[in-house]
C-alpha cells in the first residue's frame, strides 16, 4: 500500500484530522501533522489482512477484546495511523482513534515496508497499552513480532512460512499456514 500527499496538503492536529471530512472515498492517515493518502492494497495484502483478522476474531470471541481491520489509532497530537489489524479491549470503546491496543498488525507492501518497520513502529511503541507489533511480509512468507519486555525495551521474534506465531498479548498460537492461506506460490 503506497502513500502520497493529497493535492492540497495541510497541517493538522489529530483532533482536527478526526473531525475532518475528505469528501471522497479514499483512506487517509495523519503523519507528523500531514494528511497522507493511503493507496489501495494488493489482493495478496488484503488476503493476509482478512486471514489474520478472522483468526483473531475467532480466538477473541467471548472476551472483552475485539479485532478490527483498518481503524484509526491515535499515537499523539500529530499522528493518527491505520494499522491493517488492531486488537482493542473493552476499556477503549471509541468508534475511532483507538489508543488502548495491546496488539497492532501491519501487512507489508513493497512501497511502505520501510515506513511500517521503522516510522510506524517508532510512533506505535509510545502507546502505553501496546504489547506486540506484528509485521507480516506475504511475499517472503515471514512474520516478525516485536514484543515489549518487562523493562520497556523491545525484542523481536522471527517466524518463517508455516511456523507457529506466538502472540502473548492475546494468548494465541497462530500457524503461519493460517496467515498465508489462499496466497498460492511465492512469485
């Protein structure tokens, strides 16, 4: 999924952004006060998003936590991002701009992979409730899970192909075969 600035770029706060109406059907994020257009994702990207969201939803059924695709997360006063999938719990019942997310997932696209790995992670890790940040690279069939440790630092666990991905934040062992289901062979 690529990013590009809209024609009339303007500076905004997160609160202004959340009240802003674009007047079109595009999706936007607020990055360092700038409104940024999110381009459409590939079929492979969306397949992985649906696979992960469905697995999370099924696992979390009956708990106070829910999994949602493509919902705003307010990182601070100048950054409002949209992860591919988020988990939020009962204490965060807003319809937009979640902040109490123990788990965020980004499915990597060639055009945004670097920003998802670095820029987004730098913003997300300031969310006090965030315990894990999961990055899925569908083209290489790999998954990386960044976990907050007890002393506040982050460690990364790397998984390949059909390895079982362990997500402590929601107590889930998620097989890679589920994450990458329906993708076919790697190109």
